[in-house]
C-alpha cells in the first residue's frame, strides 16, 4: 500500500506529502489507514491532498489516523562532532559565539565551514 501511495503522490508532484508518507510507518485496516511519523510530518499527513490520493489509490475513502512517533525516519545524527578538517574549522570551533551556541544547542553541529573572504 505504502509503495503504491508513494508512487501516486510522486506522480502528482506532491513531494511534501510524499516525503511525509515515505518517513512514516503505514498500517492499513478495514476502514482506516494509520500513519506513525515524526511530529514534523503531521501537517502533511492531515492534508486534503493525502485524503484524495488515498481515495484514488484504494478506490474508497479511508479514515486517516496520524500518530506521533519515529516512523521510518532516518536515525538521528550522532552526537559526536564531525572530524576536524583544516585550520579554518578549528578556528571556528574555538570562537566564543560558536561555543555558546553549542552550549545552548548540544545536538547542533558545525558541518561545513566556508571562508567568505576567498
């Protein structure tokens, strides 16, 4: 069911809704379709576009139930910082403002550093 629904949504270019379905666990019952997904996908899973797509794929209207959970989402990024590459990254990580940011947001990571002077 999930694969057919995804193909249908992508065919209609409903990428936001398709992404939500892709990151969800989908369970089909007699009259209900349950989606267990991370909280950030709840709005897309409650959309009229999804209702219409489910109706078109199944040929009947199903009740859509949305539950918060991890669903099929990608695992969270590791808490270890990326390996230090180059003097510029080290310089940035030593900046007091960056240190303060990392204290406030422990899961935040510096992923890429660009020298805007170049």
